[in-house]
C-alpha cells in the first residue's frame, strides 16, 4: 500500500515546519491566547510561507528568526471574509479546529502544498523538585 501524494507532500513539509515551529511555538501560543482573550477570535490562524504572503500580518520574518518559514497572524473570520474559507464550509472548519491551548493552526502555503495543519505545542518539561 502506498501513501497518497498529498501525505507524501505533507510529510515533506512537516520536517522543516516542525523544526521552525519548535523554536517559536511559545510565541505563537501566547499570540493565540491573547487573540482569544481579547475577543478578537476563537480561531487564530498562523499562515506560513517561504516567500512573502498577502494573507494575514507578518508576525515573524524568517530572516530575523533564522528559519525557513515566515510566520503570519490572522484568524478564521478574516479567512472567511477573503473567501479562503467559504461560508458553507465555515461550520466544518469550526468542527475540526483544535483547542488553542494544545494545538497551533497553521495555514501552510507553498508551491506544491496549501493546507491547514494543526501542530501540537511542545509540552514544557517540569522542573524537578528539589
């Protein structure tokens, strides 16, 4: 049994994405928390792209953080307004959206692959008790 081309492509990207994500995940988690706390959106989305992107606002430039990906910030309602999530599929998006305290919603944009990817935030290792 072979993997589908989409899974092969997604696997190809996950290595570089997770490497960069591990460096800055704490910043994305805090940004998502603040967006929800301030009532901006229940559905923060972080578009990422190796080039410049016209979706969202640039949050972390790849040159400045030494990564392969630029990280942007946006949210589902903006995606809906821009037609990236259609009205008829918005409730489907809400159903699959994962809790922001556990997962980060990335919108990966590259030549061969454009899709939402939910990555779990790394668990902080607890300090040993003295």
